[in-house]
């Protein structure tokens, strides 16, 4: 028995509406997750700096006291800034406790790559960051070709033959005299939260599909 055009289109419309509504609900869930993330970022960024440790949440403001190690920095990128090509300069920093932390000192262009000072004692202020270790579209570092596309302390430690390295890294938020040639990332940078707009779009498509389905059903009675 053949299914009539009306029934076939009704089934197609129903499936379409269900899928579109599920996409809308998914975006609402993403909005809730992103809102919580932004709240945590703001809270951590505004907190009084503390000594970093593995129990701290990501984006927690931290204070470092120690010295830069005399090893070559790792340049992550390339990354474009205001039309110029450059890299994030990530250097190893040893705390007074002996723990080594990789620190993103900021963005640097080709001209100033060799001007970075290492081996000096200093105090730093930054935010704690944790590497993303899984994801379908995350780029992969290539140690043999010295192509570094994202900050992964474990891989950096192997590349620079360092031990007792923290599993997290720190992003500087204040400019120091020894990195005056760097563009420090500095201020609070919040991720966009446009998921409500996306959700409304999917629900609107679902409503339009319903209207077309009803009109088609009535027209083909």
C-alpha cells in the first residue's frame, strides 16, 4: 500500500520538527554551560592572586615568584594580531618551590623573537590555564618539525628535557620590564555566548516547518 503524499509529507515534517527542536534544546544547554564558564572566568580573574597548584580551577588568578629558566622558549602559532604575523612565546619558569611552570608571556613578532630575557628572577601575575587534551578539531603539535600549534605542558617538558613540570600553564596578565617587546594578552577576554540566538533560530525553523506542513495538509485534502 502506497503512502499518500499528505501522509509522506506529514512524516517528513514531523521528523524535521523533532530534529530542529532537539538542535534548539542543545543550544540552550550550550548556553547554560557557556554562562557558567563565563561566570567562573570572571570570578577567577577578579580573585586575589594565590600560589598556583593543581587544585585550582581554570582561570584562577595566580602569583608566581621565581625565575625564568635559561632554555629556549617555545613559539606557538603562527597567530595573526592586527594584521601582523607572530607567535605566543611560552617559556619555562621555575618557582621558588622548585616546580616548573610553562608561562605564556604573550604575543611576539618575528623581529622581537630573540629579545626575550631568560634566567632572571622576577614576580609574575597571571591566570591558570589547563590544556585541552581531547577534541575532534584540536590541532596536533609536531615536535620533530618544531611546529607548536597549542600549549601542552607535557609535550613541552619533553621537548625541553625538563622534569617536575606542572600539568597546567599560566597566561600572563601584567606586563613586566623584561617582556616589553611582547604584547601581553592582559585584560579579561570572555568567550562569546550567542547560543540563545542559535536556539531561537532552530526553534523558528521548527515553527516554519510546522506551518508549511499544516498548509500542505490543508491544500491537499
